[in-house]
């Protein structure tokens, strides 16, 4: 059981290698099988040692599960930005982010279904209302880099926008739209910028 615990980082790193290969669609099935194998190993270890010392068995099982969690959680921490895997398709939240800018340019209210929560929509409207959007252009888009396989349910999209505040001169800023997979598509989960 403890050998399986110690192999957890190597397993997650190997899944990351698979994630960046042509067989990336196999990451989720392989991860599921590996979890089942680990739970099977734990079950066999419990069965073997339960008759000898139930208290020791319980302590060892809880310790092993905690150790796996402590090892795995840092590997899922975001360490940077990267391009999204091709298996995600062309959208990756780009349509909802572009729709946000189109509505902003027209001066309308954004549909509630574009947002992950109403509070985010209200916060964005309060920030965007004083500014008039003149133009926007997608600069970059991608997913979040981590040591474990790349998460495919969160993306970011960086836009260069030209905005104007009242009658002042227009200025250019960067706005990053964060999107997350939602039922039936993508939703905006946050917006960074424009700072003025």
C-alpha cells in the first residue's frame, strides 16, 4: 500500500506525458483505472492486516489516504499558462468571451447565461459601465499549466481592448476573460481588467 502511495507523483507525471501526446483522450480512463487499482491495493492491505490489529489497520489506511492527498494536491496547483490541448476543440470558451465584448460594445446588458454567477455579472457591469468599448482583439488564449494532466474545464482568453472614458482620449488595455465549462457549453467565471 505504501509503495502505491510513493508512486503517486510518478503516476501523475506519466499521465501528464500522455496528456501531451496523441493519445490524450485516454487520460481520464487511465486515471479512473489507476484510482480503482489504488483502492484495490488498499482493500487487500486492509483485509490482510485487519485480523492482526484493527486499530493499526485503521491508522495505516487513514495515513495512506492522507499521504496520497498531500502528494497529489500540490501537483494539481496551477503553475502558469499554456495552450489548450487540441482535443478540446476550437471553442474553449472563446464564443462567450467574444459575445461579452460584442454586448459591451453595443452598450447592452449581458445575458445571465453567459456568467457562472449573477454576482460576477453585476461586478463586471459596474466596472465596464463607465467605459465605452471602441474595439477589441483576441491576443492569446489557453489553459492552465500544472504537473498533473491539464484541466480542460477552465480556460483564459486575453484581449487587447481600446476603450474611452467619457470625452477623454481613447486608451488601450488588456482584459483577460476566464471561462469555465458549464452545462451545455461555457460560462464566464471572471474578468481581469481593464484597469484605469
